[in-house]
């Protein structure tokens, strides 16, 4: 959630840190701050609100910031204590020697706070982070001023999930970081090193990076990095190269990152499909460490995910069960391990996360592995924690997604889950090679069909502007249209800050139809009239039911489907495609609808209030 940047090198540290924080704004935050280390002193500035508030304070500072080449910066998403100047990071120790920034939650901070109070140390904020700053400062004299050793000693005392990054005024040539259950990555440049919660922070300067493992401490200097575990033992690390550059994270001429990312969906879907077929026609996944024999023993699949990824998992359930005949459960990761689920070694858990750092999903993954289950990750971020701790990985190759509200990640997660289902069907013999190939051919047609939808969404924008003053919008669908309805409602909640609900259309008459009143917009996802005609006929009846009660119907229907025309106030057309593929086209108008409605209301589309891109705390 919070954005973290650390730098030591030859450039002005303030410029590097502010630039990094700007690239991490998409993660969601409510305050920002920096600390510079030079000549035995610390210089800090922090402000509640947007990064512009911090930049203004820095520009007006007297005396001005020093020309330091070592510094740290932070954008905070409030947990302990409100979003105020005082609670913003960095936090400085009582002796003024150590500045610390932090992502996560220190669960035993209350008892540590009491301990510091007994030492006579006055804490100035409401945060758990300030505790760590004082503890590190107390440890420094006990370990001959070794900041990394002081950090290790403190980390061994902390409970919870955290990333900590610190600088010491007396040693301005080093920045030290530590991680447990929270993201931190190292950037390696020529004569400079970086720490960040996301590679986007330093991609302007280097694409060479190092993964940090669980419970590790890293020292970064101009000349390189050193990584140990919390006990001080040398740790193995995995270097990698970021496969996109800074331009991929820029708006590229679009007014909003969300609009850019909606437009990138045809390419993102195509990239996720690319290179999956071997010369012999068989399907392959990225990093499969589960043998075909083990997959043939699987008798249950559980998908764990949160938010938009959960909706992608719900779509996946229909396809995987259809193709493999294995029962599939789709679980909210935040609830999964607390209800004592039935998991065993013949269970395959599919963990879906765009960032690979979603804390609820990571904890569900670890619980599943403790029960002996195999875990396969679907993820967009190479080197993140969830893929590293899984038995197999399928990367989505969507590229960076900056807008908080997910768009291209959703479509590529669906595609990736379909590939997993087809791979299982292939390995288990549920489908012959030519059958798998036929479905893959259908999938490979989808980027062009998504592109067709994007060419025709101006009408959707017009509808959104007309409905911008509506107090509520309902979404209904059947089969794979139901999770699409849930996703459409979620996008409207996230961006337009309005009441929106998604329902399985058949459930309307079991209660939700009481919500229908004159003029209420109801968005209906209509399946293809071809193939599953009963499904189509049922939802056409649902359209009639809501319209008869005064609803204003916005119908998303296949080109050529004339049966819905008499009952639709507005029709949004999508290209014909197989039922299981329809979410890839029917979701796109709903993304545009939410974006346009939020814009009409004057909201910040890319950074909606109270939300963070990566939810790295439970």
C-alpha cells in the first residue's frame, strides 16, 4: 500500500526520491515525507495530503534542503493514527540520529511503546512506525554503530508484516532495509543503489533489480548491496531485469492512466496468450513445478483472491469446471483461512493477485501450503512474493497497471485462468489436443474483438454522462455474466463513490427486485443467443421484469441479438463470441462507463479516495 523509496549514489537524493514517490502515487496514500542524510545530520520534511503538498513545503523550506546524495521517502496510507503531518513518515528517533519509513503493521507496537516510555522516551505520533525508529537508535551504540545489525536486532523483536527502511545521520553512505511479509525490491545501478516497494520507483534509472526474500535485511551503498537474514547470515538473492521501461508507466497522451490501460487491453490479452504453445501443439505454463502425475491426482481446486481478482476467479470457475470436470470453489482470500476450510494434498489452490503482494492472498497461500495443498499463482509482477512462494506460476504480462481501479489486470487474469484450465484438461486427458487447440484459437481471436469494443464505446460515455446524477445503479447477469456484473458494480463504487450492486439475475425475485423504482438504471449482461439459448431466454425475461417496474435498462448484448431490443432503453453491442469468452468483451464497456461517470462527477479517477493499489496489510 504505502510507497517506499531509498537512494544512495551520485545524484541529488531529493530529486530521485521525489521522482520515485511520484511514480508510486498510484498505490494510494494520504501523506508523504522525505529524509536526507548528510554530514552527521538529518533533514526531514513531511506533509499530510498529496505529494504536491510535500513538494511545496520543500520548496519553501528555510533553510533549504542540503545537497545530499542519500535519502529516503514515503507515501503513507494511514493505519495507526490519522493522516496528519505528525503521523506522516519518516519518523525520527529522539536523539535525531535515525529516520525510518515503514509499510505494514507492527502488531506488538503497544507493548514496545510502553517499554520506550519506561526508558523516558516521548513518542510524538500515534503510529507504530515511530517505535521502530527509537528502538533502532537505542541499538546503534550496542552494535558499534552498525545500522544493519541494529535493524536485525529490532526486527527480531517485531511481530506482524513490515518493510522498514532507515538512514543514520552518522553514516550517510548507506541505506538499510528489512522486509517481512511486505514488498521491498533493490535496484542496482552504476555507482548508485535503490530500495523501493515497487520497481516503478527506480525504473527511470535502472532496470536491474534484486528480489529480497522473507525476513531479510539489505544494506545498499553506491558500490553495491549486501543481504543477510535477520540473524546476520549471508542470504541468497535472485537478480532479475525489469522487462518494461519508464515510458510504459507514463500516460502516453491519455488524460488518465485508466483510459490508457483500458486501451492497452487488446495487447495485454495477446501478450498473455503469446508463446504458450509448444512445437508439438501442447500448452505450456511459465514456471510449473507440479508434475503431470501430481496434477492427475487433484480432486478439488480452490481459487483464492480479493476484489477484482476474486471476480476473475469466479469467471474461471465456470471454465475450469467445464473443461476438467474438477469441482472448483472460489474463495475470498480474506475469509479463507479463518473458516477452517477442507484442504488436503490433492487440492490445487490457485492464488490470483496482480501485484503478487496482496497480504490476504499471501496468507491464504501459506495456510494452504501448511495443509499440504499445491499452489499455482496467477500474477502480473515478476519476482513478487506470491509467485516465489507458489509451486507454479502463470504470469499475465499485462505490463504496469498504474490506475488504482484494475482493468487490464482483470482481463488478463481471466485469460491466464483459462490457460490453467486448458493445461489441466490436457494433462488429465479431459480434452484431446485438437480440442484444446480449437479453444486456444478462439482465445486468440479475443484481442481483436476487444479492440472492436473499444472502437464503439462513445455511446457508453454518453449514457454515463446522462446518468451521472443517479443515486444508485444495479448490474445483473447470469453464468459468467454474474461476475461481470459484480465487477461492473465494483468499478462504479471505486470510482464514482456511489451505491452500485451486482446480482445474479435469477436472484432478483428473491429480494433485490424490491430495490427497483422508477428511473433506476439497471445494467444487464446478456449472454449470446447461440448455444445456451435457455440462459439467454431467462435473462431476457429478467430484463422485462425490471423494466416493468420502472427501471431504465442498459443492455450489453451481442451484435445481431434483436430479441432484447423491445426491452432496452439503451443497447451496448459487443462482438459475437463463445459464452465463456464473453467476459473479455462485456467487461470493457462497464470499465468505460465507470470511468466516464466518475469523470463527470469530478473525481480523481486514477487515485480514488481511501483506496490503495496493492493491499499489503490484512
